[in-house]
């Protein structure tokens, strides 16, 4: 693959200096040509898409990465001609992940993506007035009344799918995604096996799935918009309420992004303890994911085992951090307080116990012929499809995609540790089941290397009384329990960010439901969804 600077020259785009990643700026009418060239040059993953309001116009920031070149990062920026002409060509046919990303930018900013096949709102109701992430949006309910009547199933069936021409005029307005003769089953939003408040519309031919249409937003809280009125320490509380099973890791990501912007040196002790907490969080999340997946197939015993062993991690968190699910332990500059005197002993007792229990899990469930029969030979996701959809984490690695951020873009000292990135090649439901149990062992290896060698240089660096980030843009990636979690901060030098965008690994996981479930049986839908292990608040945000 060519060097990035050669690629930038090849596409004829202007390079922006002084950025964290190589960054280019293109005009809207050159975007598709540039995107096609970048895809040809190996940038096959659209990792994140961020809508922006620059006051005089709107913009979109694309974070791209390459599976062929050690996941090298490249940023592309596009601005609309004006606020009135808020149009940008779609790239959803080049990168599949852009389908939902562009719908999100349309939903919040009103950016119209020309020739997008299905430009509905993604999180807000279809009858919502205005675009709430615009800086001039007035949230006064008298000016923009919030609809009070609940949407019915019939309303969902009649949702418009919009397409815009270059002048911003609707060129297609057909009602619904499904033909009127199709048999559509509604699963959720209040259904325990959707693992959260998620509504799936499933088109069936007999018991064979034709299409899955996920509908988001039932617990959307506007967290990214809330960040614009919060100080940086206040935002930490919100990060744990995204993927609440990876809350500690998400909070770590935000701390790292702010510390990077401030040029703050975090004590080695704090870095080591942060990693231990991250890996314990990963284990706890995988235990819950494993237990729920087993329960979805009828094994209540496995669920009880997973929850029982997860409680041991919650006890460790409570002893040192004070919280159990949302620990609140990472702060900007390090840790909230010193670890408990019991911390080291608790962790060292847990490691051999967990290794013993993993063997029991395999005896109890993995080798059960009924369980294997439900998981083998269904729900296949190729490496190429995972990359195009932006499906990272254990699900991407189960398809053979090396995408572990701890390896490809190490942070917080992971480059000093000896552990393996677990990869499987088949990309089926059984592979996604196994890989999380394998990753628990790698997390134990990481913790083992740190717990007896904690540095003694303090648990927190000195920080300003009021934290203001220098003007600029900052991006931080971490590997949470479900994949590549990203934090984008745009600062104008104030104590509040101008814009915050969280890259949700779960939204792309849910987008994989449709291609994974097509031509599979309806009885396998829940099992395939459980193998993806998505968390709905992470997607809804």
C-alpha cells in the first residue's frame, strides 16, 4: 500500500497540517471521487462519521482506517456550501457503515446526503420538528413542541424513506421499507431477548428472514448534546452511561483524550491500575454476555454461574472505587483515590478462580451438543463485511479482522504488556461465542503482569482547578468490551467543549443484524443477536 502522503497527492485533496492523524479537506463535489480512490487504496473501513455545525455552514468528518495497512488512520473533512445548501453526496454504497452514520447526521443536523437509499431519522421520531444539534436550534417547547402522542406500529409501517437531489429537494418519498404484501413481525422494543429497548421489524417468508430493520432511539438521552453545556469533569459521569457494561473503559477513554489535549503526564501507578480496572471490566462484561447468550438458549444455570462470578469483580470495584456497575474511579489526571489495602489480594485471589471457572463453562455449555447445534453453521460474517460495516471488537476478530486497539494503537502502557489478540477465522455464531471466553484468559494474563508490580509514583497528577482544553480537535480510541470506542472533542478553548462525538461500537454491531440474519430462520435471530453482545444505551447515546 502507498504511503498516506502519496495517497493524499493522488486524490488531489488539500492536506491540513498539525493534526493528530493525516487529514485532508475536499469539496462536496469531489467527495465521492476521493472516497472511491481511498477505498481502492486500502481504506476499507469508515470507522466514524461526525456531523458538525460551524455556524456559517455544516460539515462532516470521516475517520477512515485500513485493514491492509495495520489499521492506519486517515481523516477526511467536507463542508457544505452554506447553511441553506446543507447537501453532501452519500458514501453509503462505498462503506456500509455510512448508512446509519449518515442517517444520524441527518437526524441531528439536517445534513442531506444525496442519493442515500433510506434517509429516515435514526434516533428521533419521524415527526420531530427541527434538528437539535444545530447551534441555532431553539429547544423552547412553544417553538418546537415535542410530539406527545406515542408512535404506533402503524406509524412505524408508514415511515417515509427520503432521498434528496443536489438542490435539497425530495426526489423519492415512498412509504415504508417493506412491500405491503410482506409479512412483518415486530420484535421489541419491550422484549427481554433484544438485550435492551430495541425495536426490530423483521420481514419473513415463512420462517426465513428476508430483512431486519432496527429502530433506535427509545432511550436516546442526547448525551453528546448535553456535553456541550458540561465541564470536562462533569462529562465523565455521562461516559459511564453509554455502554454501562464498559463504563470504566469509556471513562478511561475520555480521560485520555483530555489528558492528551492538556499534555498531562499521568503517574505510572495510575496507568497500571487503570489497565487492571479496564480488564476486570472486560471480564465482567464478557461474563454477563456469556450468561445472557446461554440463557437465550434456555440455560438458566449458565446465566447464574456468569452472574455469580461477575459479582466477585463488582466486589473488587466497590472496595476500591465505591461503585459497582458505574465505578466512577478514573478522573482526569489519574485515579479518584488510592487503591484499597485489600485490592492486590482480592485481584490475586480472583485470577486462579476465574481460570478454573472457564473450564467449567466449557464443560457445562460449550461442549453441550444441543448448544453447539444452535450455534454452529449460522450467522456468518466475513472479514470484508465486518470491515465495511465497521464491526470491531470480539465480533470483528471472530471474522479474522485484527482490530484490537490495544495492539494497533496502544494506549496507557498496553504496548509494554505481553498478551495475544485472539482471532478466529469462520465468523459464525459459535466463533463469536468462543472468542469472548478466550479473551477472558488474555485479560487475566494482562492483570497478572501488573498486579505484583504496581509503581509507587502516586495515583493522580496535578490538574488545573478549571480545565480548559487548548483550541483544536482531539481523538482517542480505546478497546472496550464491544470494540473500538472513540472520543472526538472539538474545543474552542473554553471550559465546555464545542462538540463531543462518541464512536459507538454497538451501533455498527446492530447494523450487522440484517446481513447476518438474511436467509436464516426466525428461531435463530435472537441467538445471532446475543452473539453480537450489543448494549442499546451505547447505540442510542
